[in-house]
């Protein structure tokens, strides 16, 4: 018997057909979805999601997990690019999007191949491959238009030209040879698009247009028209102004249905309902409970000798593997971590990582075998799978050099890290004028956070001080950095040189209690003992609710605190928890 909810039934049907589904608010996932790029969603999760959000749109995770790659043809611009390039789209299952475009679904090649998503390799043409997501019927676009299936064709293999575009080395740097060569018909658009991308990270749209028109007249055989070059330049300008993440945000201004594409330099606005839908009325989405909100920018502020690097490396290891942070705090959002370390020796960093991973030397013990003789017994630690940590080996990031920031943007776009760790701040920006210029330059990290959904945590040095020594402004480094950050960890030394005090700050929640962390580190073992954290089930429930977590069922509560359903039921009775008007347990 059906549920009566068309979107839930559609989601269940898609899942049974082998597609991984997630709930969407508009076009944005309502749950941490990186894990579903590799892990199958189960029916119980789907039913729970649509019980909580019955009006949620239905998203399908593209790539090998669902066996899909999807060509997104963006209206007239996309059809014109297909026509000009002579590119045929085979008959395949197709949906009409609420924004007026079309999603052409193709079979993923499989065989271990990774098909990377791309945005506007040609004007109006995007590809959603591994790590992408699309909105599917019967979802409704923010403009009120429903998504609909345009046909019921069988899913076809992708055309060769689409796979060629996907496999192009899109981000290879433009070289002098690229400027010197002549380009024949059939390659002009793609070549000009690459040149435009290299120019518009450092010059205005009009300047780039002048350079490319001159090059087009000299090198394209025959030249494109000025209007055609303008389409390419505008498409890159749009991309640079607002590069979409795998779940692109709404580009139309409120109340401007059918107004057309976003223009370069357009100052966007949203209506209250749309903004509330995208940003409001949601619980805090913690990547690590109490420590790291998802999609945040923050500082780890610490004087020398206070285990700052150990903390950040353990953070990288936790997020990249999904194992608890400091052995205590659960990780709710795991995935790739990008580390930009511009201070400490790499051998030292990797030595600390292997210590935390438990990779040590062989140990030798004497044991008596079954025949009564003593023999040496060797125990060799088996290394775990390598964590998904990416390293920047060149130590060259500077917020003051546009080409350096552009390089960071390219890496974030390609690798889609969940977390980027930068250490230390002084190596990346000017310390003049209380770091006012650096704080302004670092606003680009908030743009990257908004576009790609990642978090940034930056290490910042302060002078050595002990617990209770200074106020918050001195701790964060300057009034400008204080205004910039959204999350902060203030680390202080204590009278015990193996214990630190950490004060955590987030603009999303009220002040949190300080945490004492004691470290026991040998060359082959890392142990952190946390004092002040929630240690009993009651403490865990109180801490979770203080952080904005909500539980709709006894099962959900039991799963979170790691106990049986009967124990959770006893806790609810003992603590006097009742359901609120929305159906969630609270004090």
C-alpha cells in the first residue's frame, strides 16, 4: 500500500532501480551526502527522511554509485552549442527541468572509471558525473515549475564526444604554445573557452573580451563572430562570478520568474521565503559534534608548544577516515581533506600521522611453542588503509597573489574536500595593520565555502599564555580576524605541560564549556584524554540538545548515544523528556 506521498514513492522507486537518492531543499541536500557517493542508501533511511521532510525534493547522486552520468543542457544556449559543434545527443531517458533545461541520463561506463563533472565546457552544457547530484521528478523548482519526465526511453550509453569532454585535462595550465597555435573549425569554441578561463581569473570581462577578439581574428580559421566570442566570455564570467557546486543554487532573483540567465556582475537578491528555505529553520549541521560545524570558516589560535599541530592532524585524520576526533567525538561528515602546511617539516608531520594511525615497528616477545622450546614471536602492525588526505607540497599559497588564490579555487573545485586545513596564517598573508588586509583577502574562503560546501580551519599563532590569561580579541589575533571567523578554537597551556585547555566558539550556538585535553604520546602511540566532555548517556543527551540536535524516535536517540532501545526509553523517563509540537524529544 502506498504512502500517499508522491515524492517518497518516487524516491523508493528510484532506489529500487539502483539509484542513490537524497532529500533536497530546493536543489540543496538536506543531509550530509558525501557518504552516499560510495555507500548505498537503504529504504529505512529514505522513509525516515521523507517522514521528517514530506515536501522534500528528490535528488539522485550521479556517478558509478547510481550507474549514471547526466548531460545538463541549459535551454537555448545549450542547444545552440550542440548545433554549432555538430554534437548529436542519442535517444535516452530525459527529464525536463523546472528551470527550462533538459537532463539526458546515460549509463555510467563503469569498470573503475571516474567520470568527473564539468561546468560549461561548452556554453550551456554541464555534466554530472561521479560526485554530482541532480534533481528529478516529481520535484518542484524554486520558481514553482515541476520537473517532469520528457520520455520513457531506455538509458543509453553516453556518446563518445561527451566522454572525450569529460576526460579532457581541463585544468592543465595554458602555455605559450596554446596562444601561438592556429585553431581550425571544430576546436575553436573549446580552445577559446580555455583561454578565457585563464584570463578571467586576473582581468575584467571587457579586458578579456578585447584580448580574445584579437586572438580569434588572428588564429581561428575561420574566426568566430564577435557575438560567438561574447557568448564564451559571458559563460566564463558567469562561472567565475558564481561557480555552482554539485547542487547549484537558484540564480533567478525573487519574483523574476522567466527573467533569464544571470548576468556577469549581477547583484543577486532572494525573496524571504526562498532565503528562509535555503538558510533558515534548520538545526546546526555538525561535521564533528561541538567542534566543527559543516561549511564553516575558522581559526585554531594557539601559542607555541600547545599541541596545535597534533590537534589539526588528528582533525584531518578523523574527517578523512570517519573515525572519532580525539577518539571521542563522532564524525558526521567525512570525506577528502586538503592540508596546506607551510611551516613544519613534512617528515615530522607524517611521523605524527603514522603515530596516530598506530603504525609502529615490529615487537619481539619470547613464547613457548607446543614442543616446549622458546622462540621469538614477531608482531608486525598491519597499516590501515591510507586516509583520504591531500597535500600541497610547494608551500606557495598566498592570499595576496591572485594566481595563487585562483590555483586554490581550481584544486577545491576538482577535489571537493570536506575540510581544508591551513597552517600557519602568517605564511599566507600580511601581518601589517593588525592583519586587516589579510582578513579582507580571506573572504574568498567564504565564497569557496558557499560554492563547494567545504570548511576551512586555519592555524594562527599567538604569544604564549596560560589558562585565563587574556580576552577573546587578543586570542583571535585582531579585531578583523575576530569579525571574519565563524568558528574558533582558543588553545591555552596549563601548569601541566601535557595538558591544554580549549575554548570553543561558534556563531551558531551559545558559548560552550571549555575542554581540557591531556596527551600521552610515545613514538608509536597517541592517546588523548578529554576532561569536561559528555561521558555519561545523560551528559551526551544534554550536550546533543544544547548543540541543536533533535531526535524524533527512541531508535534515533539510542543510535546517537550508543545504547539499547530499552536503555534509551529509561533515559527518556528518567530525564523527563517529552515530544515538542514538532514531534521531537526535548527537555
